[in-house]
């Protein structure tokens, strides 16, 4: 890691990585801003009415979320590839060109979402404005463009992995990225039947976050532990293979928990219940994996009588440890809460779902990808040991505290909806509104907004730290 990216092997790949990670950070900020707009609208419904309606702010919030994470995932691959394979990424010139194509396309899509917003109910809207599928709303022209960019990325990855040293980590990422790209296709065609449409849409969103993205995170955690604390590759990669096997096992059929109420056959109740209930197991394994490796390295160091910390990138390590906790809590615990059809009958589509969605996306993905940004800052500036700064500590505390605060508020709001709208009033039209007009619900929305502001301020500090910490002269070079 001590290599300056301007001179070491893979300098081109690392430079491209920093471009991807930079755009990711900017989009993360945009995501939070649109989230704030939507949260203000829960409290003051007239806010920006007919200028930036809730539907649009929400759409921008969650699409920016998916896009920044994909950018950061590509960036992280370009970052670790030279370290793992020992060679410069093959076809890097094409990779760089596609980065610009991708970024330009995203800018155009966002501008259309912001200023055109809606179109007529015909094919032109699907082609040029939006496909209307939650989380992956890009219009079809952009969809096709994304496929081209992703194919280029997969080519870079495969060509490099096949020529260079193919470690376990690289092998897992190669297989995983192919699945990741392939599944995207399931969200690209349109059917008139909404049940059929939703059936395929869940392949993208569920099979991404609960199978391919989780496997990817396992590979990143493995790479990070080797890089930051010198964990033994053999141990780390053994865990990785176990997790891959478990995740694909439980994640694929676990998708049944989204098929309970959309008009699919009833056997999904049993399949969804059983396999999704098993999903937390690999997450527990990941959790143990990180703590175990950390403990082992610390122990070895103590035995040698070394007092200095063995962690060579404190801020990145903090975010990686948060990932282990956050993934387990957000996806494992909050997911498990509502995954049985008996429970989901009451919680489906309430703020409880949103509580889980926030903590899971944040805990499982935002954390580790921010950690990768810190690894890139360290490598780019040729820093041997990157220490935490006051700003980095405030940033991580405010972001994690803010998201946790929002999660608690949303969980309470969901609880009110379950009790009032569903249990008491039997999921009627009137019950839907009564559940949302009570004091407990509206107070929870106030708290969510407040905690959202805390999160956003934390983000500003994070941005400042990422831009400045690499230049700080107290770091060991
Ligand atoms: C990091 C992994 C995960 C992420 C990012 C994630 C994210 C989400 C999101 C955003 C939704 C809402 C989707 C919508 O808009 O309708 C959702 C729904 C759901 N998730 Fe997860 N999830 C993850 C893992 C899990 C796991 C492991 C479980 C079960 C153990 C689970 C159980 C559920 C259930 C049951 C729903 C449906 C909620 C409803 O009926 O309203 N999730 N998830
Ligand atoms: C400034 C902080 C944030 C605020 C104020 C905020 C606010 C909101 C609001 C108001 C919604 C719409 C909820 C609805 O449809 O009822 C939403 C949805 C969502 N947000 Fe955030 N958010 C913030 C940060 C985040 C972060 C950090 C993540 C993940 C990394 C995230 C992921 C999501 C997801 C996945 C949904 C869709 C949830 C669902 O439909 O179940 N948000 N957010
Ligand atoms: Fe799911």
C-alpha cells in the first residue's frame, strides 16, 4: 500500500479507481440531499410542492443510492485488481473511456429526472424518461448504455484475472461480477402484467443485495483485512469460500420473501419463510470472520511485545468494523424481524420496511465502500500509516449515529402502523391514514428528519476529511 499510485504497478488502474470513488462520493451527497427533501415533505407536505414532489425526490434518493454504490464497487475493483494480480489492468484505456460515458449518461438521466420528471403513458417515456421500476428507474437508452459499460468492466476484470495472479479474492469477484451483470438484464424488459413484472424486478433488487453484493462485500472484507492488518490470506479466503456457498444457498430461494403478496403461487410462503430465515447465517459468519481475524492479528502482535498498533489505516478499519456490525444488524436482525409471512402480513410496506432498508443498505454497503475510499486516499498519497483525524472520528460518529437514529425512529413509526393500520383497523383505507396521523407516528417523522440532518452534516465532514487527510504531514510516509 505504500506505493504511490503515480509510480507503482497498476498506477493507471488505481487512477481510474479514484475517479470512480470520487463520483461515488459526490452522488452519495446528492442521495442524502434528496432524502432530506423527502423527509421534510413527511413533516411539511407542501414543501416544494409541484417543483420537486415527494415521488421525484424519493426516486432520486434511491436511484442515486444504487448508482453511487455501483460506482464505488467498480472503483474498488479497479483499486484492488493490481494488488491482487500483480499486473496493470488490461484494457485500462477502454475502461477509462467507459468511465466518462457512464458518468455522462448518469448526469443526463439525473437532469431528466429533475426537470422533465414524468412523460406520457407510452413507449417514449420508457425509452427517454423513466422505466418506472423502483431503484433502477433509468430510461431504456441509458439501460442499454449501462450494459455496454458493464460489459467493458467485466472484460477488464476477466482479461486481467486470466493473465495475472488469480487469487481466491479475484476468482470470487470474477464469478460474482458476471452474475451481478447478468441479473441486471431481468429488469430491462417490460410486461403488461404487474405480477410478472414485479416477479422479475425482484431478481435485480433482491438477488443483487442479498446474493451478489453480499458476496462482493465478503471479497472486499477479505482484501481489506489482508491490506490493513496483514491477516493470513489462507484463513481469510477460507471464510470467503464458506460465505459464498452459504449466501448463494440462502439468498436465491430467500427471494421468496418478496413473493408473498404479489400474486405469485402460495408455495412461495413456505420457500420464502425457510430460506430467507437462513439468510442471517452467512452474515453471522462474516461478522465472526472480521472479529476473529482482527483478534488473531492483535494476539500475535501482543505476543511479540509490540505496542504500536498493527492497523495501518485507522479510518478505513473503523468503517470495515462498522460494516461487520451494520451488515449483521441491518440485514440480519432487521431483515429477520419481518421475513416470516406470519409477521410480514402485518409489517409489509410499513415504515418498518424502510427502517430495514436504511440500516441494511448503510450497514452492509455504504460502510465498507467508504472504507475503500480511505484505502484509496492512503495509497494515492503513499502513506504508510493513515491515522484517524478529529474530523474523521466526528464524521463516522455522526453518519453512523444519524442512520441508527433514523432507523430507530422508523422502526417506532412502523410499530404504530402495524398496531393501528393493520392489527386494529384491519388494513382498511381509513386505517392506512389513521396509522399515519397519530402523535407517535408524526413525532417519529420529526426525529427521522433531525437524524437525517445529523447524517448529512457527518457527510460534509467525511468529504472534508477525504479531501484533506492525505495531505496531512503527521502521517508516516
Ligand atoms: C444487505 C442486504 C439487504 C439489503 C440492502 C436489503 C434492503 C431491503 C430494501 C431496500 C427493502 C425494501 C424494498 C422495497 O422497496 O419494497 C427490503 C425488503 C425486505 N427485506 Fe431486505 N435487505 C437485505 C437483506 C435482507 C435479509 C437478510 C432479510 C431476511 C432475513 C431481508 C428481509 C426483507 C423482507 C422480508 C423485505 C420485505 C419487506 C416488506 O414486505 O415490506 N432483507 N430489503
Ligand atoms: C440524510 C439522510 C436520509 C434521509 C433524510 C432519508 C430519507 C428517506 C425518505 C424520506 C425515504 C422515503 C420513504 C418512504 O417512501 O416512505 C427514504 C427511502 C429510502 N432511503 Fe433514505 N434517507 C437518508 C439516508 C439514507 C441512507 C444513508 C441510505 C442507505 C445507505 C438510504 C436508503 C434508503 C432506501 C433503501 C429507501 C427506500 C426504502 C423503502 O422503500 O423501503 N437513505 N429515505
Ligand atoms: Fe429480499
